[in-house]
C-alpha cells in the first residue's frame, strides 16, 4: 500500500501455474487422445490449443459437426465422414479435409507410441522421442518464440518442459512401462512446474 501511496514502482513475483499453457495442453491432449482412441473432447481440446495447423473457424465448424452427429472415438479413424444429408448445412468435403488434417498427425503419433496395441509397454526414451517428433512436426518452439512478448515466459517454460523429458529419460532410460503410466508421470511433472 505504501508503494502505491508514494507512486513507487514495485514488482511482486508470483508463481503462475502452467498446466493450462497451450504447449502443455497440446502435449497432454495429444497423449490422452491417442491413448483413449480419439475421444472427441480430447481431439477438440488438442485442436483448441492454437498450436495445431487448423484455424479457429475450422475448429468450430468441426466441433459443430461432431456435436450434431455424435462423432466419437473410432469415428475419427474413418476414411470419410458422410453423416450429414445435403440439406444439413454442412460442407462435408470441407469437414473431411479439416478432420483429415487434424487426425493424421495424431495417428502417426499413436503409431510411434504403439498406443493402438493394448497392453503395450514403451521405454521412456521412445516416449520422449515421439513427443519431440510431434513438437517438431508442428514447429512448436518457433510458434512459442513468435508468441513471446519480450518477457521470455515461453522460453522459460520451454526450458522447464525440456528438463521434464530429460529427467524422465535420465530416471527411467530404457525401462519399459505401460504408456498410461508414463503419461501419468509426465502429467504429474507438468502440474509441478
């Protein structure tokens, strides 16, 4: 209060939770999507991070279509969606293009993790490699640095993010465990950042 009374500038450092940062949401949602066979809620959460290569209008169009026709799980893996009639108001060709651009990278990610194989175990090193390949595919580091407004918050977060995966690899190395267990460890580590 005294600082304000005398118009003195001051700075109070507060810890900011990063669990809702777009990059953390991007990774968490992508992992949950491939582990749980593409639930629509996770697909949309992943798309809405703003780090995917789908614009906001397309995401809302896709979301409306999913809600209108009950798209869920394995529907995302269909070659072509053809649920709407010609009088529905949906451009299914456009919807399928959006869907394909959304799901294709996650199918590749799922294959890297072998998450489509029930009971499959994976080494921390393999998991880390798959995460980095997904991040590189979407140029996440470049997108974050472009969004940084001079305070380097994204850069600092990226360093902490990298440290989580370095530590995961250091602690567990090539030890195999169920992907759900590794995902839980990573999610817990993100919540402590």
